[in-house]
């Protein structure tokens, strides 16, 4: 039986070698992509040889750029993670925002009578004090307050208008919510109207749009051309990658997205011509039809699915809408529309596919840090996105720990921070309990850059004693 290799220990029997087929894996959600960008910058500067880029979640963004020697578009001054739009990624959807605002306004309106009564507790002491020092008039503040209260609580004032205002506000929100539920794009859904109204609260569309906008800046070069639709841009991207595979800086691409309806992970890949057959016909204990249902060769007709695959990878389970993708009528799924999304545990499937693709070394990059031991706890998050981010970060750390142990003699190296206070949805930065200050995405990116040198380039690549190359 093959001995199990623990990737958390320093490399011993199987040291790193740039002569072996090497894959870089980017895994994570949301802000983790900034950490990936810092690592990619360090690997680019050090000239570390990468043959294949694999990804899941937001790592797909970094993988798309790294595969075509465009990693600088992630970290430069006008790159993806430096764009002002990043601060608004994965924000609350419009309807939840309007609903919360309407509820706040309604509560404020209802609180007006209470506020009017509470004002009396302030007016009476002040009036008494003024009269004591001889500064109050005959009527004083109390008289003014009594007149104001009589007018406010007259039958044709607050008792009449307050219920009308609240009803008008809540009715407007209800109409907007029902209209949004009835015009919901994609597949038909079952369940009561209420559950169709209560949709996932966070939007992933901004991350998808920013990805293709940054990709267009890379593909178009200096030409001042209008950005084409994502379908056309993805074809240009795949053509550029396919035509340049084997050239310096261009790498094979493989990433995983979860199909909620098929209950399986889908593999999207563009590999060298000599490996395309193995990708689809990989020996497996499962039926051949199951393999055909899961693997999509981006060098063939599946290239039209790249925009859907990217959107699915950026869809966070339960927090955002699933992305609905329609398959080709002549494919395995016969034109069906399936819901796609990310699945953090699919990292294990990704590593499995890389091993099957002939990879001999894997470098896993994750922004999820491991808890070093006791007395390292931080304050629990109370905000909605923070709570979700805590769970995703914890799950990611556990999955990375599980996935970085393998068989078959493949060596796995990891690059991950010792401490990361920025949650997956903290695009405006996160508060660090240890340093008692707020940290930004730029700092997270720089941390990835430094970790790549300290954890991999200097101790692992440098210790190999061999010259690295692109």
C-alpha cells in the first residue's frame, strides 16, 4: 500500500523539481482572490515554472489571467484587485436594501408619537430650570410643548397620516418584491410566492462583470474598442490560449464548478493536444457516460460554456443566486438548463483531476489560515456577510487540510497565511483583533506576495538547487 504523504511537513523524500510537470491551484472565495494575486506576482517575478493552472471559486479569476500570461492585470494599478469597483463586490441585492430602508423609515414614522411624548421629559426639566433662574416667560417651554402636542395629535394630523405613510411604504416594497419574483430569470421554480420573493441576499454579478472587463483590457491591448459580449470575449480568450499553449507564460487551464441539478462537479479544461484524449477518456471506476457528463473540453464545442462556468464559480452557495447555464442540444445534457455554483469541497475533485492529468507537483494557494492552537480566538462576527464569511473561511481551512494530502507520489506544497483577519466578503478591509487596526486588500495582496517567497520560493524552490524558468 502506498504511504500517505503529509504535505504540512517540510519536503523530504520528494523535493521540488522544476523539471517535473507542475500545477498551481488557486482556491477560495471573495477577497481570497487578492491573496492569490500577490502569490502570482511573486511566482512571476521568481520565474517559477508552472505547466497548468487549476482553480475553484474566486481562484478561477486568477487562473484565467495566469493561463495567458496576464497575471499583472490582477495586481497592477489598473488591475482587477485595484479597481474601485472591488469595494462593492458581493453587495446586498437591491430588494433587500430597499426592504431594510423601508422598514427603518416605517419604524421611524411609527416612533414619531413616542418621540413627541419623550420630548416632554426634556422640556419640563428645562422649563423648571429656566423659571427658577427667572429666564422663562409666563407661558414658558411647557406651554409651547402643550400647544405642539395638541396640534400633532389632532384627529387630522398624526393619527390620520402615520398609518397611511407606513402602509404606502410597505405596499411599495411588497409590489417591488412580487414584481421581482415574477420576472425572475432562469428556470421555473416551485414553492409559494413568499419563498420566491425571499431570494439570496447577495449579488455576484458585479464580480463576473469586473472579471470580463479586466480580461477585455488584456485582450484588446492598446486598441480603443468597445467590449464585446462575454460569449464573444470568451471565444477570443480561448483561441488566444489554445494558439499559444507551449509558449512562455501560457499554461493549461482546468477548473471545477458544481452542478446543483446533476449533483456532481463539472470539470472545464483546456489542455495540450496530446492530453485532450486522456482528459475525456480518463480511466475511472464510474461509467463512461458519467465521465462525459462531467468533463467539458474548452478547446471544442464547450468553449461557449466558459462564461457560464466562470459565473457559476463565482456564485457562493445560498448567499447568491445560482447561475443558470443551458447546455448544447447535441451534448450529453440535451439542451437542459442547470444551476451552477461553487462548492468549497470540490478542491478534492480538482486535485484528483490534476493528478489524472499527469501533474507531478501541485502548489495549493489558499487565503484560509489554520488556527495555531489555543488562545488564538477572535471576536465573532455579528454582521450578515461576516457570519457567512466565517463559515466559508473555516470550511476552506479544513478542506485545504484534507486536500493537501495525496497518494500516487504526487508532491503537494501549500502557500497560505499564518493569520488573515480579512473575511471573504470584507472587500473594504477587515478589522484585526491582534493588531487592533483595520487591514486592507492591498495588505492582503502584499501578504500573499511575502508568503510565496517565505513559504515556497526561498525554502522549496531555492533548496532544490535547480534553475527555475517560466
